[in-house]
């Protein structure tokens, strides 16, 4: 804590109000407005544009410089040298694991990949054409009905077991939601495989055809999970924290995060990018869509562009772009027509005055969709894959909150409705 303070003078209140100012390790200073309520004042910040909702030690973003650090380590270094499960360990425990710690962690995750056999029957209650995110919202919340031995949030061991279960079972549940939609049998996890490889095996293998997963594609999948692992207090993570602050169980909290992620302004953007590229259909139509994105009277936005925090290149997008080039070269898909549209769209947007002035750069979702499509993942599964990768971030934040002192999250409002008025009987209205 620093000795700095901010002083607020409000019309109608004689005394100036002193507010403490906190300093983090890096990043903007934070004015602590907690004392305002004693003066009958609230702060007003729709969209939480300048509100720090909590203290955290997990992830740091400098949006102006395009920096993303997990526990201090830059995302590009992790993407190059680490892997998804090692990054999970880092996010959960704060340090990179040594060899033994890593082996034990990976083994424990593998031990939890299977889901309770009765969860399979849940899927039969959904329509075959249900969106896989709809299924995920339901089945992840339903885990709390199956794993009663990891619901006591005050017990550190329960929290650990819930974390392992969620990280391990998300790919299994995700692949099951795909298999259900195409009418193929569910595949059991194969614990001899790596995390991403196992996911691809459950997605594309069948009981009569052993899956042959190329190591390049498994690596690309692993990198996608890693690049989505955490992103500090985004909408879904904040939702998980808010749900968790009421004391809800971890499976219910993660289900709330999945629901918040689904929207096209957040995780749903990767699916929306591909749909947009398909709608554009040809390089010759790009100008028309860019013009629509700039038209104030048209709600259309270029999906995969812009970010609340990054006002510079999204560092995840840089890595994702390189990965996209690698994967497409590996698969001999450099001349893919959708990729040609994406590349041209990127060029145009990056040189267009509107996008430059508003600092709208391509974000992680712009390139991840291209890789996922090249990997043969159906578009409707894109956001599910984001959810699989982000699960560790949600849990790390939830656990950080529950392990410390916290209060139920309870924002206030600027009320602009009616003042008190008397009830009118039906015949007087
Ligand atoms: N296309 C055209 N104009 C845009 C776009 C876009 N993609 N994004 C923002 N703008 C304009 C917007 O119209 C506004 O203009 P003005 O100041 O004239 O009213 C200005 O830029 C600021 O936009 P905003 O909506 O106030 O910014 P925000 O911080 O509230 O929203 C965002 C951020 C990501 C929701 C938004 O940029 C967006 O809708 N992008 C497209 C969806 C997308 O790609 N989302 C994925 C985000 S990254 C992954 C994740 O976090 O899940």
C-alpha cells in the first residue's frame, strides 16, 4: 500500500474526501473508492472501463504496449517454449513446475479425463442440432450433481480436486458435444496421449478407426489452448468471480463463465469471424463489408477486430498469426480462399483511417478461427475450444478469490426510474 491519496471535492459536500491510492507491481494506480458510500456517493462506470474489481497476481496486460504476462512471463515466450498443461500449472500455482512437479501434474490431470458414465445420458436430452455451447453450459453445471466430494469451497483439497476435474474433463465433454451433434459414438479419453492430442482423438477418432493425429496439428491445438488460458478480468472471468463470491460451487461458477464467453463480443467472436469470412465470400466484396463496419447506422462490426484493453496489436494474435501460417503450410492450404479474404481484410483494416484512429487491430479470434478451420474443427465448436482453454484461467481466478478474504460482489446503480408512487387500483389506470 502506498501513502498516496486522491482528494475528491463534490458539490454540496463541505469536506473534501480523501481516498487512498494503491500501486500495483506494474500498471495504472488505483483509487480506492470504498469510502464514498459513507458520503452517500457511488462511482459510475458502465462496462467497468476504469474499474479494478479485485486485486490479482495472475495475469497482467498493458493494452497500450500490447503486453500480456502470466505470472510475469510474456505470452510469446510461453507460446514458444511451454505447453498448455505447464501453463496451467503456472497459472494455478504461481511458478513454473520443475520436472517432477510437471510430471505429477500431467499425470493427475490425465487421471481425471473420464466423465461419470451417467453424464453420457445427459446428452440424449439435447436436440442433435443444439449448439455445442448450449450443451456445455448445461453439462458443466451438471458436474456439480456428480462430484459431491469436491463441492466444499472452504476445503483446499476439494478446490484442488475440482480444478483437476474441470481442466481434465472439459476436452472430454467438448468432444462429446461434437460427437453427439454428428450422431457418432462418444470416444473415451486415451490417457497415453497428450492433452491436445487426446482432445483431437476424442473429436475425430471412432471405435472402428484408430485416430491418427499429426504431431504438428496436436501442437497447434495445444498452442490454441495455451493462448486462451487466461486474460485477467475479462467478462467471463469476472462472471466466474461474481458467481463464486456468493459461495457457489466451482462447477456452477465455471458454467456461468461458459455462458458469458458465448457472446459474439467475447469468445463467440471466433465463430463469428469465420461466418463473416464466409459471408464476404470473395476478396472483391471486402470493401463493401469494411464500409458497413464504418457506417454508424449499420450495427455490423468487423468480427475479430478491436479489443477493450488492447489499443495495439493483441500479443496473442501475433503468435496465432504465426501459428496459422505454420499450420496452413503444413497442410498445403496456403491458397485457401478464406485465408486470402482474411489476409486482404487484415491489410485493408490496418491501413484504413477509421481502424487506425480507433486503434482497432486484429485480435486473437481473428486468426484462431483460421487455424481451427484448417484443423477440420467445425465452426460451431470454436467457442467451445476457447472455453476448454480458458477453464484454467477461470479456476485460477476463482481459487485466488476463495483463498483470500472476499465479500459477495454487489454493484450498485444510478437509478433513473420512477421515484416512489402509490399503487393505482385497476379501475383507476
Ligand atoms: N468494427 C467496427 N467498429 C468497431 C469495432 C469493429 N470490430 N470494434 C469497435 N468499433 C468501434 C465502435 O463502433 C466505437 O466507435 P465510436 O467510438 O465511433 O462509437 C469504437 O470502435 C469503440 O468501440 P466500443 O464498442 O466502445 O469498444 P469496447 O471496448 O466496448 O468493445 C469489443 C470491444 C471487442 C467488444 C469490440 O471491439 C467488438 O465488438 N469487436 C468485435 C468482436 C470481437 O472481435 N470480439 C473479440 C474480442 S477478443 C477475445 C475476447 O476477449 O473474447
